[in-house]
C-alpha cells in the first residue's frame, strides 16, 4: 500500500515518497524555508519570506526564486504541483502529506484518553531529535526566534504524551521512569513530575538516588523562592518516610514536613480581606522607549517616533497591564542607560526597545522585549517592508509588534505567578493562573480556572478584569459540550460579561463576550453587533473581538462583512487551536455568499488543523452538496454522523441561529444533498 508523501521534521529534515528517501537541496536556508512553510501551513507574501531568510544587501528575491526552484524539484509531481507560487505569494500544498509534527499535534489535540498505549509509545519514539536539527540560522534573527518557539511547542507535545504514559504506567515504575525523566528535562520545576521520578526510583530500589534527587530539587526550588509543598507531599508517602527513618544523616526538613498536618504541608494561606486588595494588586508596567533612527537624517526621525507612539497606544488598549506614558519614556531619548536602571526609574517590569533603518524604498524595524529586572531579552523580531503609504506602514508594523509582545508579556508573567508560593498570591497572580488554565482548555483546566477566579473575586469583588476572565472561562467551557444547552450556557457567560462591563465600560474583553453571548442567548443581533463594535473600538488589535464580530455578522445575514474580521483575527492569532475555528467560520461565510469553491477550501484547511472539527465537516458537506459533488458530500457527512449521530432540526435551530431563512435553507439544502434527513 502506498504511503504517499512524508515529511519528517523531528530530528534531521527528511522527505520520503512511498517510503523512499528523496534528496533535499543542500542549501540550509532552502531546507529551512521548506520546514517553515510546511509547519505554518500558510500563504505568505514574497516580501515576508525575504525578510525572514535574506538580508537586504543581497539579492533576496533572486535567492527566494532559486530556493523555490529547488523545492519544486524535490516536491512537485508530474500531475501535482505542491509549490504554489505566483508573482506575489508562496505556499505549499501538503494537504495529503504526512507531516510528523502536525500528525502528533493533532493526536494530542484530539485527546489521548482512548489512544492505544502502543500508539503513544510510537509517538514518543518519533521525538528522537530536536525539531529541524541542524537548521539553525543565527543570522536570520526572525526565523531563529520562530524556530526556538516551534521547538518549544514540539517539546510541549512530547510532554503531553509523556504525561499520559506516566499516568498509564503508574503501577509500573520501570516503564514510567523514562517518561518521568523526560518531563523533568522539559520543566525541572514541575513538582508533579519530580515526585513521579523520585517515587519510581524508590520503588525500583534506588533509594539513595531517590533521596539525592529529592534534596537537589528541593534546594533549587528554595533558591528560586518557589513553594515546594507539592514535592514535600510526594516525599511524605509511606515509603519516603521509611527512607527518612533509616537515614540518620537526613536533614530535619523532611521530618518536619512528615509531622505537619495537611494544611501546614500544603502551605495555603487564607485569602486576604477585600479591603487589602488595593495594596496587593500590583500589575507589571511596560515602557516603550523611543525607537532609534539609524538613518542619521534628523528629518526622518518622525517615522521612528510614529512607530513608538503607535505601539504605546496599541499596547494601552489591551488594558490588562499599565503602559508608561509617552511623556515619560521620550525623556530617555539618546540616554544610553542600562535597561535595569530605566525600568527601576520608570517603575516598569518590561521595556520595549527598537530601531528603524531606511534604505531607499525599504525600511527595516527591529524590536525587542526585555525583562527590566534581569536585563534579559524575552523576545525579538525584525520587520522588512516596502515604503508606500508611510502612515499605513507605521500602523502595520506597530500592530505586528504589539500582537507579538502582548502574549510574551502574558507568558512571562504566568511563569512568574506559577513559581510564587500559594500564600503570597494576589489578584494579579490568581488571574494569571486562571488564564493559563483557560488556555490549556480541558474540562478540568476550566473548572480549576473558575475556582481560581472565585478566589480572586473574594479578594477583590469589583475587579472588572476578573469578571471578564470568568465570562471567558464559562464561554470556553460551553464550547466543550456547547450543543447540550448553548442558550443556558450563553446566559451564564452573559451575566459575567455584563458585570465586567458595568464595573468598567472600557473593558474590551467584557464587551466582546457580552456581544457573542447576547446573540446566542437573546438572538439580539443588533445588540450583539454593537457590543462587538465597541470591543473593537476599545482594542483594534484584539483577535477575539474580530472573531466574535465575524461570527455575529455570519448569523446576522451579513457574511460578506464577516470575512475581513475573520481574516484579521486569523492574521493576529494564527495558532492552530484558533485557526481551525476561524477557518471553519470563513468556510461558512463563503458558503453563504455563494463562493462554494472557497467554502470547500477553507473547510478542508480547518479540518487539516483539527480532524475533529465537526462544524468544519458540516460546512464541507453542505458546500460539496450544493456543488452537486454528492459522493464527496456523503463521505464528509458520514464524518458528522460518526461523531454524534444524525443531527436533528433542534440542533440546527439552536446552533445555527441565522437571522434569515434564506441562509438557513442554503445550509440545510446542501446538507440534504449530502444525506441529511429532517
């Protein structure tokens, strides 16, 4: 049986067709280009790819053309073009290829509970080497930053596989040991993994190694100021206490822990009273310093200043962290002070720095985000653009910088919050922990997020941001089983969102969630549109607000107006979990406006990101049915039936709240051709 085209990204990049290894170009940048296009699975402008891999003084467009010609030789088949390049854009067609990282990511995203153990073991074995081993490009800074992030993401996939296998091998320490070691390598401060490793060593008779491992990680946690209650709990099981009793050289710390009661071991303090909240809530500030103009021409400095001001404005619109005012940060123009001093003087935990260089009709902007306490760079990026409309260019670059900085600040703050002792957590830390649970997205994670937010509201009941996060957690929980009772679930979201907006009318997240829940709960399309438009006015760079407005427009009878907002959301947040939802909604928009070819294309793209996206299968089946491709439509419809049985009229009335009968009849007509009977 033919195995088709396979792309191995873990370890050395390798291309196979029907099991036979195919030669790849010797150029490292060409192979890096192949890997980047394969994993991101997007169509890029040539300018974007040039800025990623080649320097301006070279002939970057010529280098890109040369690389594409080599990739065509490697990938294209006599009856199939896989390198899709026109005058302006480039993409790869690997829709039917087996790309190992994407396959493993989809396996994890679909849930590992029912996956056979041998399948999980085979998946772990695929992680023999790091992603794209040997394809580092130190001189291509933007690609290198992406590569580091992609490797971290791949390591996260491996960690989820190891965690599931460790759970299954709970009674077999020899089999569980390598997975515990892998998790500890991934995150040395993961106390659950450390506890599993120590327990496995002890149960295998390696008592000295178990005790040494415990004492080493305990010292490291204490040096970092991290509460080690979870690790102490793991140590305090029956076997660990035997080790302590048998070891006269053991320190007093484990003995004290074994004598302590449960509350003392865990170390959870009662939340402070609400009146203390004002002194507890300490949000990190961000300072954007004036970008350096490297052209040497004072008359062109306005461009760098304009980008700086746009970044300050856009960051301020997120509202979840303070941004130091322009009047304060511009006072540091030309002062070559250490960033730690700047942060201390401005009261900022994070500092954004950058430079602008113009050469003829091109401009290069470099930006970086720095932790002002340590002086370490958290994130950096380079942007190369053609100068056409100078103000549009400023806005474009500033938006790109902001949508990459905001999640980096959030990620850094979450790590900081996760390492703080439970008794020292304030509202800010609790909200960050809740947001991390929401992002993980599982049922238990969302329940944990709601419990954490309840604790946060006990401290500060009038926090608009906390109420908005609670609405967000409820919304995500409703998505898991949302077809059960979406109207009631939307009511709970609406109540929390309304409270957030009443406390702070400028809370964009509250308005966004109020809008989407208003449509689902009340079928009030005008009210929903007004709320989403208000959210976007407050924060034009928020992908969630664009996504929700696009969804409302689809059901409001204005699908053509939905497309720009859905496309903007996809551009601002191209992550796989959000992309599959957005692509499915774009498929619906195209179906409703009558562009069936595009509807099919977007539905297939959504399914390629996540095979279990039932809504995408519904739109694919409907579009194929309307095209008269009944065999393909029926095949797609069977994917729907196989996931939840034959959907009935109530399902479509409830979960497709179209304002017009025309659009409802169009969807149902296509599905009827695919095999739906109502």
